[in-house]
C-alpha cells in the first residue's frame, strides 16, 4: 500500500516484562520508519496503566505464571463499553515507547470487540497489531505468537495450558489473518506442528536496533554495582528453559582453572512453574563455594544492565529454547557491539555468527562454554565503531520495517 495508513498497536498484552516491552518497542521502531504513516498506541485505562514498564494488572498475573498467564489472560472482555479517549501527552509511564516514535499518539481503551470497532471508525484505523486474540473478521489485524516451546519441552508445561495454547494458535491461523513471528525457526515450527500456511506467516528478521543515547557510555550507572574484576554477563529471566545451571556448572570449572573472572547474572529470580529451581541454583553456588565467582544482581534497571553489559568480556546465553535468535540478551549485545557466546540450539544459527565476536557452544555443555570463555579472554576485543553500530542499527530497522509492512499489506488487502 502506498497511501498513508493508520496502524494501531494492541499494547495491553505486551506490558508484562522487559522482554515483551523490548519486543513491542522494536515493532514501533520498524513501523515509525515510514514517516507518512500514523501510529496509535492503545494502552490500558487508568488503574491498569504501565508502571516502570510493568503495570499493576500484569504484576498480579506474573505471580501466577509469567508465561502462560500473561499470554492467555482470557478472551476479550465483551462487557466493557466505555468510550476510548485520547491520552494527552504526559512525561510519565509511556515515554519508554514514545522514544521510539515521538509522533505516536496514545489512546486509553479497553480491548473488547465493540471498543475496537469504535476505534476503527472514529480514528480511521487501517490495521491493528499484534493480536494474540481471535478477533471478528471485520476488524483488520495482524496476529502474533512467540513460539512453540511446549512442543519441544512439554515437561515445562501442564496439559491444560498446552491445550489452551493449541486451541488459540489453531484459531489464529483459521482466521486467515497474517501472523508475525520472531524467526524462521519459529515459522517452521508453526508449519510443522499446526499445518499452518507458510504464506500467512511473516517471520521478522534479527534486527538489533539501539537508541543513540545508549551508544554513549554512562559509567556512573555501573559504579554502584562494584564490579572490579573482569566479568561475563548472563541477562535472562530465571526460567527453567534458560538453563542457568549450565553457567553455574561452568563457574565450577572457572574456579578449578583459577580464571580471574566473575560471572554476573541479572534478571528476576522467579520461576513460578518450578519454585524449587531458584533454590537449587542458589544451593549449587553454596555447595561449590562459588561466592567469589558468581554474583546474582537480580532485577536491575534496563539502562544499568546495558551499561554493565558494555564493559563485559562477553554476554553468555545458555538457553535451551528461544522464539527469536539469541533472545533479548544477544540482541542487546549485538546492538552495543559486545561479544557473545550462545548455545547452539537451531534458532541461534540465524544469528550473525563471527568467530571473534559471536560464537556458539554446545548446549548444556559447561566445559565447552568455559573453553569459549577462555578463548575470548585471551583475545583483544576489537569492537565496532560508533559509526558501524549506527549503520547496523539503520539497516536492521529497514529490514524490520519492510517485513512488518508486508504483513500489514496482507491484512489490509484481506479487509478490502
């Protein structure tokens, strides 16, 4: 489509954690590249508004189950008929997203069908995205699903949550609406497990984009953490599929080899599906006397995390499964020009691998991980220049924008 269009972001389901926040912001960056188009951010009303990137309503859901509950929070609320209203710009909760597109408008609304129909007419919206819900055919929209993790690791999910996921995914494809997804690997899974039409699925490219201010060092943000030794970083949620234990096993070898290095972990130390997992990790550190090697920082502000990452020898990503290449931590590392070591799961072969800067290790293999760590410690870090990172970010945004608008054109063509 060549004429200017209005795109409405269904943000409610993505205001749940840092990873979802970053995904949504990246979508905005890609959409914003076409300056003739208008972007409208649909956000929760009053009491459900975002607070420090995690709204109150989402916090309650996270206590139950951060993966299933947030994605499957229920069918659209049909009963609410309150009229949507335009949010006047304020300096508060949504600046995180406004940074990606200053011209973006914000509208507080519920997400019931009648509200969306009203928004479509009143604001002449051409398409809504991304939706994990099945909407009526008269609403033009692009769907989204992160991955097929339960098909690969059913032991991490109960039968009922798997059944609900299957019903939802099959229903999304049955609408005929286009779906955006985080990788070629995830698209292949959708075709394999759900017999999906591949032409209906638009895989998004690995697109590391970063704001200019994050390319500028801010050492004052790192100072309070008191990291004086060289260190590697692991920046993940502590979910069981992230295989954090592999890195702690690697820390045992690091100590045995007398490597003068720390391994620093950031991320909320919660795993509601297996609460004993966090206890097990802490006990591994105690049992192996790793207090001088392993440091848990828990959840820290994103800008602090990126500043610490900037000075790391490398970022380690030990995950057993991701919906997008490398997960959020490798995305951030590549954005900043920081070296990285990731597990050799299939999706990570979609990363821009480089023997000096981004390498893979055998998943669950602590010795291979330590060997890769030692190799990076022994080689100088010839990081990319500011200009290189700028050009990388610019190219990534362009690729992402093209793919997003291909999905949008598909949805608009269906509408009419």
